[in-house]
């Protein structure tokens, strides 16, 4: 069990070092003994607008993991919003605990009060370990929440739109790599068949792709096999398949020295956040292996686009249309990376940071 005192010690010891590494604006430690709530809210950048990012509930092994995760995720949200052309900043929250046994109405409503105290600087939504029902509880304490059920005027579960954006990105990657965006007959290894992964399988199956899947959830694997004819692969053997496309759709940090050496694919394009354990080292490793990498914060932006549409006045058609722009933006990034001789993550980061810098200049002009 992670104690809030440990979290505070971790932050106090390296607080400004943690925040200044990627120029974060703020981190809030949330604690409530009555409900057992222990959470972190990290706000990375609000130049383009309020920070919007989901609330993840996860049983972290230690406080350092939680701090590192919320800082990396919030930074990713800044770039995701920027490169998608949204008037949003980047932020993220993590609740430390087991979502299956510790999550309840009181805990989520108490978390909602912490969100409300930020007076609109942070807008929350669902993420790994939280649901639209949880966002309804949060909404009882604050208006600064999106991802509400359609019955409440929201956009509902954003995972189908996230998956559609990944599918669009895979097609753009195929077009750039092979000259055609048809996926008929292509083999795709999908690591993680949760909400997003399952919807992605549906899109891939309709396009004629042959899918391989891995996950810890046996029921999800069974469903993937029955609905889409997916081949179940045991554990991390998914890295060793001869699929042309690898789609990581679970947690981050899975592209590293060990796993990249095992890959036989030509394209990596998936929904997981922060896939590269080290952006520069492993971005270059993929280039050296001849593997085309779709930057995660762009290809998985469909969910953010969907909830942003909810924030501005929800129209599903607009969210789908804006998500389809991932295809052209990704093509632009691939061309930029090749012309500049840099890896694709660096090219995407450059474009995202340039928009923030340009808008910052506009705001400072009298």
C-alpha cells in the first residue's frame, strides 16, 4: 500500500526536478482518509487551453511509478491536443489502487471535489480503470468532466473513436510503407484487447486483416477469437510473431532494448500511451531496424478528439471527421522525419511544440 506521506516525500525530494524536466506547470497530491483516495493530478501545459486528460486507476508498485506515470501521461496529452489542432492543454490524473476492489461512488465523488478545486484548469474523463459511470459520480461534484454517458448529453465511451483513429493511422502507415492502405491479407499483432483493442480488431477484421492477439484476460481472448477469428498468442510471444504490423494497445514502455530486437514487423502503430521506453534511443532503434513507427500521441488521439467535441458541444459526426485527419497528419510526420533525417517521434514532437510556441507568441502580442 502506498501511503500519501511517501508520495509527498517523493515529490519533495525531487519536486522541481520532476516538474522542470518537461516544464510541467503543477502537480496536486490528493488524499482523503475516509474514502481511501490517494491520487495525483499533473498539469503539464495550458497555453492552448485547459488541461484535459483522463483519470487512470491503477495498482502501482510504488510511489515513484505513480509520479512517473502521471508526469509522462500529462505531457503526452499536451502533444496529443496540440498536434490534433485542439484548443486544449495537457493534464492527467492517476488514482492509486485496485479499480476492481477499491473504487466506489464515495471515492470518485471525493476525487471530483479535488478536480473542482482546480476551477477549470483541469478537465477529467475516463481512462484505464475508470468508466462513464465513474465520470457520472465525478460530475456530481464538478462540471469539469467529459466522457459522460450519451443519456447525460455526453459522447459515451470514447474507445470506439480511439480505435478508429488507430485504424486510420495503421492505414496511413501502410500507404507510406507499401504504397497502398489496404490491409487485406496483412497480419496484425494486437497486444492488449481491452475496450480499444477489441474495437480495433473489429475495424481490422472488416478490412480483411489477419489478427494475432495477446492479453491477460482470457475472456477477452476468447471473444477476439470467436468474433474475429484472431489467433491467440501466449504472453509476450506476441513480440515474436511474423506479423507485418504490431499494434501495442496495453500499457506504455513496451518498446525497449529487449523487445525491439525481437520484432519482425515493418510497422508499429497502436493505441498505448508512451510506448517508447526512451523516446530518442528507441525511436532511433526502430529507424535502424527499418520499422516505421506511428507516434502514439497522434495515432491514439481519437478519444481526446471525441471528448473535446463533447466539451464544445457534442456531435459524433464531427468527432469522426476530425479523427480521420490523423491519416493526413501522420503522412506529414513521416515525410518530415525522412526529409530531416530524424525519427518519427521527434518529428511529431517538433510539430506539437511548434504550435504551442506559435500560439504563445500570439497571446503575448499586444
